C-alpha cells in the first residue's frame, strides 16, 4: 500500500472510530510503528487530525473543548444505553443502599434506566446527584429517594459546581458512585476539560465506597486539561470495547475490573 492510500485509509478509520492507535494501525497496514507515526505527522500538518500519546484523535477534540449535554445525550444513544445496563448489573439484586450519580450523558443513561432496574431486581436506593438534568428521570420512581446537591449550575453540563457543591459531597459516603469522564489514559488517569467539574468529580471519587466509571471506547487514551482521579481510584470500568494494550495493562495493574457491554 502506498503512503497516499494509507493516508486516505487512516482518515476513514478516524471518521468511523473517533481515535487512532499507532500499534493498531501498524498491524492493520502491516508496516512499522515508525511509518505510522510519519503518516500521522503528515496528516497533522494538513489539519486532518491531532496527535496524542499513542495515536491521534480528530482535530476538534482539544483538551478544553466541551459539547453541551443536550447534544451529547443524542449522540450514540443505543451504545450508552448498553453501557448503562451493564453498569447497573454491578448494583446487584435487592440492593438497598446509596448511589451517587455524576453528571454526563452516559451517567444520564444510567439514571434513566435505574428506576426500572431497581423495580425488576426488588431494590431501593437513596440517590444523590448534583446533575439537575438527571433529576426528572428519578423523581417519579417509588424505588428511589432523590437528593439534589446545589451550587452554581454550568449550562453546558446542567450540573452544580463550586465550593458549596464539593463541600456537600465531602460530607457523604455513598455505597456506589457512577462517574463519567472525558478521557481515560494510562499515564494521566481520568480527565475532563473544566477545573470546577474536575473538583466535583474528585470529591465524588474520594467520597464513594465503590467507584464505577462509565465511558465509551472513544475516550480511551484521551487526556483532557484537568485530571481528577488516577486509575487506582477506580473499582470498575464499564465500556463498549476492550481497551488498547497499554491502557488495558495499566488498568490491570491498578486493580480495575473492566466490563465490556
């Protein structure tokens, strides 16, 4: 395969999958990793991708860019529902305890499915969230007692942030927390673009007895501006595809259980 043919193929893969890994591309094209890195360098100069540790992502996926919650809720809805159902299996039958729900569209899918799951499994839950956008899915259920943590609400996520929010979370000890993230990488852990969102997520991770991260595979190997938790703080990662080799090894070393929906 000529270099030009590889470049066209690489851009098609990026459009379809949202991210690229150097090792995977080398195996696909039966070339060396050095050849792939040169290809990525050429494509980056053309503005067709942005190189990151171990591969590349689309050029619009910067470390500070955020998409509104409304837009994210409509993207890959079936995939997020699948992840949510697998994540809720971690709650178990006849659950009677407390759950913290982070902000985000994948956690939103967990919130939407939670009442039906509790009803079917004969469980009940005291649910706490700072994500006002998630409350409507939970208020009508007899299986859920809902508490909403206040603060200044960010329009892009529909969630409370700030010192009062993190202080309120610090006074809690939920049995399970479902956490969303914008990036998952071996060296940087979990990350998100906004410092205030990161502070709230950090407080949730610190407070919870068990941390379940829900994230689709497009976020693997991404590193956003602010890190909020190392991999060692995670108990379970629920996703839609097996992590790439380096990340999988780091998750294993950190004692994280990976569940593929």
